C-alpha cells in the first residue's frame, strides 16, 4: 500500500525543514548575543535552561532508568568535544557572515566519513573519496587561504565540523546499549558541566533584558534537535537527510534580513560544492546494499 509511505515521508520532510529553521534561529540569536557574551557562557546558559525540560521529557518517555548510563566518562568526553565545537562556531559568528560560517560547518558529514576511515578503519570507495575531496575544495573556495580576503576566523567553523565529526564517531564507543533518550540527556548534562568550568574566566553578568534571548537559544536549539530526530525516526534517512542543507537557505535569509549580509559569488559556489559533495555521500550510502562493518 504505497499511499501510507508518502505521508510518512512528507511528514519527515516537514519535521526536518522546521527543525533546521529552529536550529538556524537559535544560531542567529547566538550570533546576536555573541557581540556581548563569550561563546562558552552562551552555551552554558543554553544547556542550563534546556536541561530541566530535556530531563522532564526523558522521565516522561523513558522513566528513571533512562537517566542512568554505564558510560559517564565517554559522555563527559563527548560533552567536552561538543563545548569546544559549539564555542568555535559561536565565536566564528562574531567575525563571519552567518551564511559563510554555516556553509563551512556543513563540511561535518565529510569529516565523519574521513574519520571513519582513520579511526574506525572503515573502507571507503572511490566515489566517497571523490566527494570528500570535492567537499573540501568547496571549503577552500569559501575560506580562500593565501588571498587578501582570507580571514583566520573562517577556520573556526571548520574546527566545528571536525570536532562534530569526532563526537559522532565517539558515539560508537557507547554502542546500542543505551537509548537515544539516555544519550540526549547526558550529552546536554556533560556540555553543562564542561562549559561551567570556563565560567570563572569568561562570565559576564547578563543584562536582564537579554534573558529572553538566552531562553530563545535554548528553546529553538532543543526544539530543532527534537524535530530533526523525529524526522529521522518516522522517515527513511535517505529521504530526510538532504534537507539538512536547507539550513544554508535559512542562514542566508536571516543574515540578509538582520545583518544585511549578502554572500559573494565564491561563497555561493563553495557552498554549492559542499552541498553537492554531501548529497553524493548520502546518495551513495542509500544505494549501497550493505556497508562495511569492521
């Protein structure tokens, strides 16, 4: 009965479109706050506001046992990696146009594939190697090292992409023994703990009028991740994953509306190359009947 599959796919696409919009709004608010506050403080308050709600959701859906983990050290390591990754991205937003920073960070799927070879010793065929090379060529087109337009801050979202990939690869050490609810709770809790260690050096007392914006970062990031998770839960990954890249459209639009930023031709070409490389990897993963497991 093909009629039942279509609504599921359509709903998945709608969820991920809304999820990416929410994440982009969260990043846009963080960009605005970043003109006043250090990245780790924004991240700390994001986690501090979001964690009680995430905890309540986990308790409601999974019960108390969903809060327990057998891998606290791995979660703490992943939290530390994520704090550095997110802080690098938030810091880049202070210096780079919104769309440019977002486009470079979308090299993350390419970094996941590359790290799977280096760390997990997985086999990668010629098509995916070509996609990796193509994707990093797109990054070079945006960053333009060695030219007058090069900004060192453009390396920050690339750091974000690499560390995000490392965090995804590190999830393999946890395996399938823990539920998504457990992992979702502990990654936020670990981020909160790790970000808190930086506060003695990077704390600025928030202006009372800025608290709603900190809450907005927490709300939209949590809602965005929840919607994206739901998209992958109800629809095939091959259907919804390409719509991840709509984040570039939202970032370009919000950057133009709020900061009058217009990407130049080289940034647009580089972003298109990164998207093409990422989509080719997604397509290849979809077409392969079996994946190498070592």
